[in-house]
């Protein structure tokens, strides 16, 4: 179970994962050694899975984001899921309840690439019933953690 200190550490790391133990300790009014121990505990328990970077896609050619709403035959669902996991252009895959079975986030450089590398091969896969692409125009918001307010001093 996370306490206020764990939540505060997670919130600060979500804002900037490169924040030093000393800076975290100062900001949260706890010893850097406590910050280190807490982060290690969060890592070993699986709450923190990894530290990574966020790249601005506008600097790269693959900057078109498309969401695919995919309907499949229930018997083929495991095979299709494995296929989606192996596709390079697919960034995220979610199993959904209704109206379709999967929602996939795809990044491509152009619509022709989406069609050739994603839509055609996927539509030819046994058990795929329907694919509805949703083309994005611009990113309005992206957040990787639900930042919660914390008060370590009880105020």
C-alpha cells in the first residue's frame, strides 16, 4: 500500500524522472537516503516498472498518430493479440469491452504506410472482422501519471 511519501515521490518523478535524490529529499522534506530506499522499494515491488524518456515525435518522420478500433472473432482473439504485439508501428494495445475488442495506438509517417504496413496485413488476418482507423489531428494532452496532490505536513 502506498503512503503519502510514496505518492509524493511518484508524483515528483512523474513530472521529471531525472530529479536527484537530494532535490527530491529537499522538496519533500525527507532525507535523500529515505528517497533512495523508497524508490528501490517501489521498483522491487513493480510499482515503478522502468525509467524512460519522452521523445517529441515532431522531430521524426513517424509523427502521424492513428487509433485503430478492431473487432475480432472471439476464438481468434489470442492470436490477433499476439500479432498486434509484434507489429513495430503499434505503440499501445488495449483490450476493450464494447463496441470492439481492441484499441491500438499506431505511429506512422504517412497514410500510405498505415495502409500498406498495418491495415492490409491486419485485415487479411484470420478472425479480424473490422478495423476502424481514427486519424488524429493534434495532441491536446498527454499525461503518464494521474498527478495527485499530496501534503506531507498535514496542512
